[in-house]
C-alpha cells in the first residue's frame, strides 16, 4: 500500500460542488487534483499561479478610479449604492 496522508480542508459547499463538477468533466478526482497542486507547489517552490485581485473589480468605493467615480455623477444619491453594487459588486 502507498505511503499516504490525509489532507483535511473546509471549503464552501458551492465552491466544492462547482469545482468537483469541472474536475469530473476532466476525469480528475479531487484527490488527484490536490496531489497535482501539491506537486506543482514543490516543483515551483511556491504557488503555481499568481494570487491577485482582478484589476477591474474594486473591493470598496475607495478602490474606484476617478473615471469610475465621475461616471456616477448625476446618479441620485439614494440610487448610487445600487448602481455600484450592480456594476462592481460593492
């Protein structure tokens, strides 16, 4: 029998289901995907991707550019929150 260890992680139910559906379409088990991730971490001596926040998605009003803020001019104040929530998810 192979010398293996269990890895336990808490993952959001929706994220888990969506990721496992993609893995199933690829014919990869979750265990194999984790094995691949760990192997790549060792090979690259770090994460096999660059963790970053997408440039087009500000996390707060403070993260908006002057152009984005200027584009909101003319929107009634009581509607501004809804506009920013719809457009930027904030």
